[in-house]
């Protein structure tokens, strides 16, 4: 069954202003050396000779007392006690003071200014604001009025066909009456008993209104749109006809140029999404993927002067549910097929010791990320081992960082396992296979921090592990005694490197330092010059018996990749760099055994 609700009542602002007079007519003017003139009172509270700051403090105390004092609200034989705060009443103290300060009444009397020539104004009253929708909702809930409320005409689905159920008249609170009473009470900051009455009310959504729009409503309900996952690209496809509990309808005045010219208005039934029902879907289907708490991090020196990093400092994510509701409504109304799920990135709490802050390590200035889903257990192990070697590394200002120099030995004695490594003779098992995932992620962190790269080597052929995030052309291979990754710390402070993995297959390198105003923009990848690998290569080897073969390399297509890095310095200077990667075409390689078989 469809649900219906009234269109949200706009928040009203009550304003009533007068002035205490002591001798003749005072001008409403902020004067006397920054203090209010004698005889000035606000809602009966004397603020003569008070500065705006003093008056604000006095009024805020009175406001707090008023909004937390219970009011007796009576309907028929039932009385409930509710505070103005619970009823959606707000007292705008600062705005009231500001209006008094800025009003220049030097050319008109107070009586003329407020149109009270025939009245004796006694006091300036505070500005008030009442959330009409909240007020009515609280009253209806407190007096359990839902059973006697008007029943709107509704839609329901039977065997795929939209049908209409007739609405019914009922009783509802006299909204104007209760709002007027609360406004008078609020502007004087005086709690008053509120007596309200019910009135007969017809449904706002009628059967006839719905019948006129059935074809349009049917089309809207059957329109399919995608809720786009901004993180994992694992989207949800939705038709509202399958989620009927989401759908409400409200009556809305249709604005057109013709209506504006004639002064007439036309009412139309507009589809809206029920926020509570949508939230249930978000909780059950989306939240587990996109609502993530921020992970705090603590960084300090231990007793051995080694850097300790507790926590990961991951950003959190929070689905913006109100924005999602509006986006869905807009998409259905305008037949927009894709709705990106809005998420807000939440910064983590970062606690850094004074000793490190004195070195300039005060905040995050760059993050590098890669993923390697599909890796073997040995490769995952080696990535964790190598990344731990760099976690907590400090790089002094002006120092060139060497990945290999910081890595140390890579063999069985340092905790590594054998895994596939690209070698001239093929891709074969060797200690440390997978360490290039670590150098690749470090390379990205340095790039995105805006640090100068002094040495970088691409892999001989494109490897899928390195393209899962950002695409091809952002890898950096290393080999002890050979290819290395180096960058300069050209900032004026130390930088600190943090490395950690998430769920075994996500690697992050975070750079901490002092933000000097530089920013980085990456543009790419642009690929070109694809070329085939050629015929399979057969290599004789005495390591295999005659008649046996072993494939040591699969074929790889060659191509070129181009990226641009734009580093904007704090003084506005822009440095443009081209990052070129030339992946070679590599034919499949098969070893052919030549060793004689023992008799």
C-alpha cells in the first residue's frame, strides 16, 4: 500500500518588536559607546546600558530556561507536558541582537518604524522560529491522532496493475491556532498553557486526482535507475514498483510562466521517497559497504627512538541519506538513469607526539594506494613483509629516499617466501616475489604528494596486479642490485612514511609532513601503440628430462602508456611532467628438456 504525507510546512519565523520608553520617544539605535540606550528591554528583560555581548549572554540564559520549561498542552480531556524545544520552538538570540544593532531609525520614530502609532509599545520581543512540521508531528504522536486523521487516497498494486483506494475525511489539529499560541508565548519567553482543538478535514489526495495521473505514475514507478557505488562500482538497479514502501505522494502547486502571468495555480501529485523506508534499504543493502568509521591513528617515538604508528588513519565514509533521497526523486521525475550514491569522507583523528611535530610531521600530505586481488598466499605474505620494512621511516628535508636501501636483504632469512618474479629467462619463483607491489604503492604515494621522482623503472610487461587501481602506467619495479625507486624530500620538514594493508589485498602508503600549499593533479592513462607478442619461444634446458616441457612465460601484448602530473606549488608555479611507460610485447616461453633420462 502506498503511504501519503503532507507536504513539509516551511519553517515560519515569528517576529514582534517594540520598545520601552522612559522619557519621550527613544530612537531604535545602537549607541552610547557601544551599549544599548536606557529603557531598552527585550521580551521584558532590561538590557539598558548593556553591550551586545552582555545582552546576548543574559538572553541566552532566559532562552535556555524557557525552551526547557514544560508547557501543558490540552486537547479534550487529555493533557500532556512538552517543552518548547520538543515542539520545535527556537529563540534566535543572536539574530535579535544583530537586528537591534543594525536598525537605523534616526529618521523615524519607533512608533512609525513598527506601525504602532496608536499603541504604546512596551518591549522589543525576541525573534522566534518554529518548525511547523516537527510541531504537528509531536502533537499528533502525543495525542495519538493517527487513527482519526484524514486518510489520503492511496495506490496499491494487484497483479502488476496500479489500483486506487478512496480516501476518507477525518479530524486534525487546528495548526494555525497552536502555532499562533506558541509564537506569542515564545516571543515573550513566558510559558503558557496551550489548549487546542480538532477540526474536520478532508483528504488532500483524492481518488480523482490520482486517476488523472495514473499513466504518468505508472511510467515513473516502472522506470529503472542505477544507484552507483562510488567505491567498488558494484551498483544497485532499482524500479520503484518493486519498492512500493518507499513511495509517497504529495500535493504540490505547479509553477509555470502561464501561471505566473495569470496569477492562477495548478495542483499536481508529485512522487516523493519516504526517508525512513529508504533508510531501511540503505541499512540492509548499502551501509555495510559504504558506511565506514574513520580509523584514528597515534604516532610517537618509543623508548628506543623508533617511530610507533598505532592505527591506520583510514578516512571514514558516511552515506548522505537525505541527499540520496533527493537524488532519487530528481532521477525519477526527469528519467535520469544513473544516481551516484552520495558519500561524505570523514577525516580520522590524527594524534602525533610533540617530538615528531617539532620535526615537521604534523599532518597527512599524501596517500598512495594499490590492490592485488587474486594474489597467491606467498605473494600476499611478501607484500606484508616488505611494506613493514618501510612503515615508520623518516626522511629528512633534502634527503633522497632509496627504496632498495631501506628494504634491506630479501631472502629466506629475512622472512620472504618464493613467488613469481619477472626475469630475463621468464617469470619464475624467487624469494620476494610481489615486492614490486610495495614499490609501486610507494611510487604512487610520492607522486601524489608532489615529491620529485629521481629514479623509476616500469615492468617489462603489463601486470594486472598493478592496474587494479589507477590503471596501467603507475607501476615501479625494483630489484636489489639493479632497478631502484628513489625520490627527494624537497619540503622544508621531515616526512614520515606509514605503510599498512587492509583485508590482505589492499596496500596503502601514507606520507605525513607539513602542508606547504602544493597540490597534485594526475591525468591519464593514455594508451597507444598496441602490438602483438609474436610466436612462442622454445628454450632447451638440461634442467628438465628429454621429452618434458615447462611453460615459464605466457604471452603479453606490448603498448605504451602516458600520464601527466601537474604539481602546483604554494606560490602558484605549475610544474608539468610526462610519465611514459613502454610495456614490451613478450612472447610465450616454453622450456624443453634435454637431460638424458637415467636408465
